[in-house]
C-alpha cells in the first residue's frame, strides 16, 4: 500500500543521515514534512540567538525540501493537539520521527504514538541523534549508565564503530512522491519571522553562526580541509579566550541536528585515515564521545537535570542569592574574565568549553555557592547549543556534584584567563569599558591606582563593579563546605571508590600539568596560592573529563 506519511522534524533538522526520513519515503505517495513550535520547548526561556538559529535552520530545511519538490509545514501548538487534526485532514497512514532521549520528548512521543496507533497509523522512529543507541550502551553495562568516560569508551568499543551515516534523499528517491501544498500554504504553514513571534530583535548582534544544514556541512568541510589541525587537535591545548574560536563551534549544528554526529565522526575518521592523530579523550572523536557519555548518563540517571532525586549527584546546601545570580548572569561580577565570558554568551550564544568551566565553577563551588541548576537555566536560555543532557551533565561535572570529585581544584577567575591571553585582548573585546586598562591590571582592575583608572576612563565602583566576592577567601571557605557535603554522602554515592578514579591512562589534568610545567615553569612558580590550585584547575576539568 502506498502511504501518506508525516515526517515529524524536531531535532534532526537535516536531510543527510536521516533514517527516519528515508523510512518515510519508502512506499510513500504523499509526504508531509512537519515541524511543530511546541510551547513546551519554544517559549520565553529560549534566548533570541537560539530563536534566530532555529528559524534559520527551518528556512534552510524548507529550501532543501523545495529542491526535492516538497515543503516544510510549520505549525504551532502542543503536538498531542496538533497531530489528531493533521491525521484526519491529510488521511495519514504513517508517522516517522527521530528518536529523542529527553524525558519530555519520550513522554510526548509516547502520547503522540498512542494517538497515531488509535487511528491505525503506523509509527516508525529511528536513532540518529547520537552515535550509538544509548539504551544499548546501558544494556551493555548491565543496565546501569557508565559513570566514567573510560567505561563509556570500553562499551563503545564493544559495540564497534558507530553506524555509517546514510546520504540525503535524492530527486530520484522522491520522484513518485508528492507534497500536496494548499494555496494557503504560506499563510497557514510558513516559517514565522522573529517579529511574528513577538520577539524584540533590537538587541540582536551579528549572526556569527547561522542555522541550517547547509551551513553545518560547509563548516564541517572547512574544518576537515585542515587535516593537520584535526589530527593534532587536543582539547586542553585550545584556548578559552582566543578572539576567534579555537574549537569547531559545530555544537549548535549538532544540537539542532543540522549536522549528524555520525557524519561528523566518519568525516573525522576519513581525515585520520593513515595519519598520526590524537586520541580520546582529547581528540575530536574524543569530544563526540563526551557527548555520548553525558547522553548515556542522562538516560540512565533519573532526574538528571536536578540535584534532588538524582542518585548520582552530591546533595549540596547551595545558597539562594538572587543578587549574586543576577550579577553573574548580567556580567557584573567585577571579575573581568568572568564578565567577558558571560558577555560573549549573551551576545553570541557560544563560548569555549574552558570558558564555560570558568564561569560554571565561579557560580557554584568556586565563588558564589549558587546551585548548578540555576546556571543550567541561564545556559539553556542563552546557549545556541543548549542541550538538555549535555548542559545538565557538564554543570554537574563543573560543580563537582557528579562525575568529577576533585572539588579542591578551583579555577581562579584571575589567573586562569591570563595563561592564554596575557594582555587581556579577549576582555577588551567583550568589555570595552576596560579596553584602556594596562595589561598589568586588566584581570584585576580594582588593584589599579586611581590615576591608572582615571587614565583608562573607567573608575572601579562607578564604571565597572568592584569584585562581588574576594576569591582568595571564599574559595577556601567553599572547599570546606564541599568537604562537608561530601562527608554527608552515602557510601553508595561514592563513585570515587565504586567507579575507580584510578586511570589506566594519564588524566587530562596530568597531561595539562605536564604541559604547564614545560611551558610556564617560572611564571607559574610566581603565582599566588590560588594559582597553585590553578595549575590543576585550569585544566579542562571536564577534561579530566573533557
Ligand atoms: C557548564 C557547561 C555546560 C555545557 N552545556 C552544553 C550544552 O548545553 N550543549 C552542548 O553542546 N555542549 C555543552 N557543553 C559542552 C561543551 O562546552 C560544548 O559542547 C563545546 O564547547 C562546543 O564547542 P565546539 O563545537 O567548538 O566543541 P569541539 O571541541 O569542537 O567538539 C566537537 C563536538 O563534540 C561535542 N562536545 C565537545 N565537548 C563536549 C562536552 N564537554 N560534553 C559533551 N559534548 C561535547 C560537541 O557536540 C561539539 O560540537 C557544556 C560545557 C560546560 C562546561
């Protein structure tokens, strides 16, 4: 029987490596590609940059579908309300979509699937958002999520390399398939503009990372041409505060599914072929495995985006401090490195992984003692790559709540940035009010004599805030509080023993320390006691993980 099929785009906003879309095309006479602006996902909590990225991705998708004589239908509402009407109106016999592991998505998909089946509609979903079938990874680990990266790697090895991506559908694949477009298509199903969504676009800056599959593939191609860079990529060697990104910035594309993670993986494999190259955890393959690691944890650990009810997460008595939280969020902490990163986040929607480390540590266990859940919310709103699993997982890591337990390793909001940007050019770019400060004071403007502040045209306390806390004091107090939180943990919650912090290979921290010793021996020894911590901290701790 020839089908009338809805392919439901959610993430996976692409044609390449889209097995569910390919399943839609099999024995199909009519295809309706649908995207629903679900108020649960697309609401006031989504920042402007992310909205712009999404709209760009949808336009690109529509454009690619038009080339195949099809169109995208954009609707608004709750999927469980929208679908029954569409099923009837279009006499749908098949529904296809990409499997999504987020708790909300799972329950939404269950409801929609039940509704579809009640109407005799067959439902097909395929796994293509992650490298592996996450449930399979958990199954392979006796039903438990692996809590260390090394364990995840072992499991992935057991399953073999990720599946090869499949090509995008061609004109030939679509030759017998129609997308009946009503005359009113533009009126009823068009992609809304930001203005039509009642968004005030006046604060939008330059679009540095336009959404869409074509842009994703173009950027991937550009990176893959740099074979030497790809092969020697080591995350700890990249810089949190370079003026242009030192990593790929493919994350927004992977998050929205404009780029398939498997395509990314296999393109890297092609570049590596026959060449000496870096390895996980620091390589680009290694980065994709970090993604897999956090996805697996997010599926296997209930209440993953919360502290309470999350069995893997250390229960910490975080403070409630709206003033501190607002200062952090609005780049008013008085620590220029932190404020510059938060400004980059707000303006551009992306910042380097280690920059995320710095601000996440600062908000939580390092300085402000505010819950990682609060930071998670801010990132979710402002990051272009905001991803439920990766955001929650990395925040838990950085706050030393889950996965990473060396809470005594605290990033210094002053010394960390200096290592890769001695003159503070990054700070000057994002905090122009400090641009005339001499390098000596750019990370600590409050230490500059009044005459220097006057000459720089920026008086601390008037034109730029005083530091919100004294890092040298609070971080020590916070380490103590963290110690107490750890002491309250149940033995079962101690992955240090259970999962084995022992490593068969040196950790990234070890590697980073070695590098630092070589490169900056003298410089480091001059740094203060905070810095002695820093030499450990500045290490991509996620890098200890990442
Ligand atoms: C507190 C905090 C919150 C974060 N929230 C998110 C988030 O919401 N969404 C998100 O995509 N990443 C998140 N990350 C992880 C990481 O910072 C970004 O994935 C990375 O900076 C994206 O830049 P890139 O594409 O240039 O990365 P590259 O270094 O070029 O890596 C390639 C790809 O690997 C994946 N990847 C890299 N690092 C990580 C990591 N640590 N964890 C998981 N996947 C990784 C991404 O898909 C990335 O595109 C967070 C990190 C921290 C510390």
